[in-house]
C-alpha cells in the first residue's frame, strides 16, 4: 500500500510541477515544432517526405501507433543515423510530437 501511495504522490507531483507527465505548454509545443522542422527535417526532408531518413507523413507512419513513434523519437534507432532525443524532451513531449506526425503537419 505504501508503494502505491508513493507512486500516486510521485505522479501527482510530476504533473503539478510540469514534469514528464504534464502536457507540453503552448511555448514548448512551438519549440517542438521548430525542432521538428529544423532538426528532424535535416534528415527526413524539409517537408518530411523523406531523405536520409524515411518519410514522416501520416501515410508512411500508419503502421505504428503514437507510443511506438515516441519510443523511436526518445531512444533513436541503433545502427542507423536516427539519434535519441531523450536528452532534449520528455516522454510526454515525444508522445505529443508523435501524435502531431500521425495527424499530419501542414508546412
């Protein structure tokens, strides 16, 4: 029971403090979109249609759910040029970005 209470308390603290479980703020969303355009676009193409890395258009991502994409964003793909972005964003931010990719980003 103590572990459950501690875990519940930890989740509550993280979400109230803007930690890893909190949804990105409007300013952070803008930063993530900039990162997507500039950093991801360098390999995936400026219009995200593919380049060194594969297309990030919704039709190309259909086979993966947002959680799988978030894991790829956070941990990269070993043996490929895809780096891990976990030093730069939280799981919740990666999940938000993955959902944006799944829905399609107008550029």
